[in-house]
C-alpha cells in the first residue's frame, strides 16, 4: 500500500497548498526601440533589439501587388 495522508485537508488549507499551481501572467514590457509589447529579458519580435543593440535581423513581409 502506498503513502497516505495522516489527516484530511480542509478546504481552506487546500487552497493554500495549491496556491503556487496557479497560472501566472508573463512579465510584459514595452520595447524602448519600437514601443511594442515584448516579454522581459527576450528579444523584441517586432524590431529584433535586445539591451539597446540589434541582435536579430527581422524580415519584413512583402505584400503582393494587385496587378500581378
């Protein structure tokens, strides 16, 4: 037989035990270069900057012209 709890947890204590299992919102900030939202300590997906310097070259999507 496996391990069993010695006593039953009440509903109030049960919430305290599961307190750390909740879903947390990601830390979001604005990029100082392009003013778009980005996650903290991550490269900006819009401009490719991190810590004041460009780390990744972001390719812009080319629109198809209507005459083609």
